[in-house]
C-alpha cells in the first residue's frame, strides 16, 4: 500500500505546494460570502447559490483544460476508459460536495464553516484507511481523528453547552460537504495512478459545473446582478479551485493521503483569519471557544500525520 520513495516529492516542495493549496481554499469561505453580497444572492435562495457554484466550477474546468493543453502542447481529451472516472469524480469532488457546501455556508458563519471544513483531512484519512484500504489505520490516526472531531463539536458549543439546535442546512450541510470531499480524495489517489491528474481535474470540474448549473436553473436560480467587482470574485473563485485542486491532485498522486493532509490545518487557520478581517467576524473568530476548536482540529491533523510519517521513515531506514 505504500508509495515508492522514488515517486514521492521532496518534503520542501510538497509542503510549499500544500500550503499554497490550503491558503487558496482558506480564502474561499470569505470569497463565497462576498460573492453572495455582490451578486445580491439571498441566504434562502438555494437555486441561485447552486447556479453560482455551477458557473464557478465550469469556468474552473475551462481554466484547467486550457492551461493543461498549453503545457502538454495538445488538447487534453479523455480516453473512453477515463470518462467513467471523470463522472464519478465530478459527483463527489464537485456536484455533491459543493451542493452541500454552498447552501451550508449561506446558513453558517464563515468562521464556523472554516472550522468544520477543517475536518476534511481527518475524514480523508479515515476514508483512505477504512473504506478504500489505501493506508493502515494506526492508533495515532485514531487519536488524531478523535481530537479533530472534538474540535468540530467544540465549534458548535454555546453558553449552555453542546448546541443541539444546529441547522441541518447550515453546519450539517457543510459537514456533508466535508464527507464528500474525503471520498473524492481517495478517488483522486486511485484514479491518478491510471490517468493524468490535470486532465481529471479539468474535466471533472467542467462536468460537475455543468451539473450544478443545470440544478441551479431547475431550482429557479437566476443571476440578475453582475458588477465588475462581482465578476472579479467569480473569476477568483474559479482560479483558486482550478489551481488548488489540480496541484492537490498531483500531490496525492505522488504521496500518501496522510502525508499530504498534514498541511490541511492551514486551511481552517486561513479561513478563520480571513473571516475575521473580511467579514467582520473578529469577535467570533478569536473567541476562546473557536480558538480551542481550531487547536483541536489542527492538533488532530498534526498527531495523525507526524507519527505516521516517522513510522514510515523508520520502515524505509530498516529496508
């Protein structure tokens, strides 16, 4: 199940690229909410939210396919055997994940959404270990998962204890989105061994974006406001998805899921900080409750990957 040492990227390159991806993802929480404001999308207008997501990812797909075609000096066209992988991947990585994400983020704060989404890395490790059998589930990973999930629960505490009145279409949908992401990570690891990860990323975005656009229109979604600033936010969201997911896919191709996921803690960190600065959620962002939740999520990811990496290094030294 291990990854050949010769096929792994160097730790410095892996770290820099992973932090780059997570920084972009962290900024998406604030960018989405700003996009809703600029496009005058109401929090209860689910159809327009999904339409907005569809346009974003269709554009992201076009960006990736165009850039990949230029770099490869030929148009990236999937083979017949690759269309099935693209369809399954687009469902989990784009259509299902962002159907829940966009609606969920409209009904939760950017800070809380960022912290809950911080469970992505922990869920990815569980998915890769238990469901897809791509890695071994060690007690270090279990400990890390407990810490991370405790962080998710802490994020929903109020003055009277655990907040059991959390909205299903808010924090609940954000968590469902994280589960879909975890499935997509394992699928990327599997499929990238047989196909170009850049090609997979571009075409799954385009396909998923078209699906979301169609769903948004059928749900009655309409974009009636279109300012230059709003267009700029949409283009930025498309770019961050295109760049981050493509690079992340390449990292997963050449590294174990757990080794890449160690850097996932920078995602909620950036999300919290940017929410505080851009959305005026400073009081909530830096509350003791959310700082503790963030520490638990980050600590869980660190424990999972730190000891797993040391264990793998020990086996290589013995070999």
